[in-house]
C-alpha cells in the first residue's frame, strides 16, 4: 500500500541506472542544443532549435521533480500529480465557457473531487478510484448544474466540465497509480514503470517532432495541427517503440511486450496531442497558459501522458498483476 | 513614504496565485510616477490584482477608491482603511438624478477627498463604472473621473483592463475558483483643455474597452 522505505528505494540499481542514463542524455542534449543554438542561422533552423531547447529545459525541470518524488516516495508523487492536475484543470476551465451558475460545481471539482481521487490512490482503493469520476462524478456533475437552474447551453457546460475532469484528473491520476501495482518479481520497483511511461511518451513526442522536421512532407490534419506529418508520426512512433524495447530490462516485461507497450504509449500519446490541438483550435488559442517556460502550458506537456497512462495501467494490471 | 501593511502583501500574493494573472504593459511602462489608474470592475479581486501588479515603490503610495456604504463595519472597514489605505467616497453623492444643492456639495467633497489623497506624489485606482459589472464589456462611466481629471490635468490617466476575474470570484460568491486571468495596462491619456464631460468619458471608456483581447 504505502511506499517502501527510502534506503531500499535509493539502493535500487536499475532505477539508478535508468535515471542516470536519462541525466546523461539530458546533459548531451543540453550541450548539443546550446552549441547548435550558437552556430545555426536562418529563421527555420533557429525556430526548431529554440523549440528543442525549451523542451530540454522542461525535461530538466521534470527530471528534478521526478528525482524529488523518488526521495519522498508515493505520497510525494501523489502531491505532485495532484498539483499537475489542478494546473491542467485550471487551464482547461479557463478556456471553456462556463456560466456564473457553474461556480459551485467548479469549486467541488477543484477542491473536493481532485484531492479525493488522489487520496483513493494513496490508500490503494482501486475499486473506488477507478469508478469515482467516470460513474459517480459523471452523474453528480449534471445534477448539481441542473439544480442551479441555469439551463442555457446546459448540455455543453455539463459535458465540458466532465470531459475536463476526465482528462485533467482521472486520466492523469493513472500515472502515479502505477506505483500501487503489485507485480510479482518487481516489488519496490514500480517507480521504474512510471518513469518508463513518462519517458516513452516524452520521447515519442520529441521524436515525432524531430522526424517531422527532418523528413516530414505529408500533413495528417492541416486544419487541426499544421505541424503533424505522416513521416514524423511513423518515424516517431517506430523509434519510440525501439527505445522502449531496448529498455525492457528496466521493466517487468520481456522485449516483445515492452515493444508492444511502447507502441501503445506512442500511439496514444499522438492521439492525446491531436485531441488537445483540436480543443485549442476551437478555442482559438495557440498554447495553454504559460506555466512551463517556453512550452505553452501544463496541458501541452501532459496531453500524451493523459491518454497513454490509463490504457497502459489497465494492460499491465490485466497481464502482470495476479 | 509609508510602509505597506503585511496583511496587504499576503492578500496580494494570494490573489496573484489564485488569479494566475498575466500582466501586460501595452501603452506605458511600470514607472514610479503619479498616475490615476482606472479599470473595469467585475469582482472584489479587481483592486488587489491591479495593486499587486504595480511596482513595489508605487504600491505603498497607491490608494483604492472605495464606496463608503459597502466598506464599513468591522473587518471590511479595517481591510479597506488600515490595510489598503483606501479613500472613501459616497456613491450616492455622484448621482445625476438629484439636482439639489446638497448633492452638489457632496459631489464636490468627493472630488476634494480624492484630490487630497493624490497629494503631491500618490496614485489612485478608480473604478469609474461605480459598481461591479457582469464581466461582459464595460458599463457606463460615472462622472467622478471627469471632475478629478479637470482638477488635475497634469496627472496621467492609465486604463487597465481586467479579464476573467469575474469568473474566478463572481459577485456574491465567497470562495474563488483558481482560473487564469489577464491584466492589460494601456496608453496614458490626459483630459484636453475645455473638453466636454460626455466626450471625455466616451474617450476614456473606449480607451479601456480597446484593451480587451480580440477573439477572447
């Protein structure tokens, strides 16, 4: 239920190797990015390097936060992800046209639903944490809104709020929920699972971007997101799958399942990015908020995790937890 | 130069955190200069958020203009007077409906109070609509700002547009929902010599409305 003690966690060699490897890559990436930033000329090249450098900066922040949660354990991770949920929810609700009458419902959403969801993960009550939002909150939100009496755009408001809670709270909460999975032979190593998902999701994001810049030509949905190309998508997904497969020793899976799960993460990550782009387009915004420097907002960074984490969690739970 | 009340600093920090406000100075820079800031009014958060966006040196010498009938009694009076050093005005005195002598005298007193607060170097934050609006556009302006500008034609009037605060803490609610908001400071304006009241108020109102972001 609760995390094992600190000494055991820090002595975990696999986690240290994986994390050390990531730090090494970050250092190489930062140095390369800084050098290229000085050498490259021309607007397009500069724009690409600036984008990559801002991603690298965000990854340093994420790594620092992840290292911190390794020290503070599961409770720390839950606090961190709860905070991320609140920031994402804040951006999302700012964009959606809610009415004065929805104020109390939103108060419940921010200050009750979110903490309760993460609390349920903390105490390991899988049965309730998996259904609280999709079942209980789903029926209570429209009821609460209806009781306030404002029926103008009723269905839109109820649906938008529920969708926001699903994406920003429910789906994201599956990431720290990975820490509660008891996989035989993998005890005490669940932080590696979380690191694996976040790593593959972020890698597939940046690899899609990179491949797109290198060989991208055919746009997937120019009306929604002009930067997504088929070449970038295929290149990114395949390379992310390869990386995930190569890291199979850090997971409880063999190489082929690791590849399969990485493929799932990469595909869902792309789906998450696409859906958030569509939402932004509808709201005429380029980026959500301005929380992580240079990046757009919290939602922009976690959109791939939000779609990948729940599916990954359930697949792993179905096949690997007796 | 007077000190800022510690409660003011705390409340301002909380307001900034809750409102996630993104501040943009479009028409001028955040200088330590005597100014009259005028803004749209939709929420109790308006003054605190605007105040916290000003440079520290200016904050201790910037007074909100508060309605005496609302901000009296106990905690409210303490917050307005001691913590934020408000200047109180009688809202009814501004009324154009009554043409009586006493109402003119009261209106003069309001302007004199505001003048006194301005003094040599202090700034004011005014909400010319006179009351909290719904958040849709800017309501009609009361005439106080015109009379004040006539009396102090050399002081810059800076429009400041606040967006989304009415969704964070609407009129009548106690708890805020932490959303993101925006504050835009525009170009300073001054009253033209012999400018008519309606023209000036229309010009000021347009200056404020023009700061609203397009498409949002």
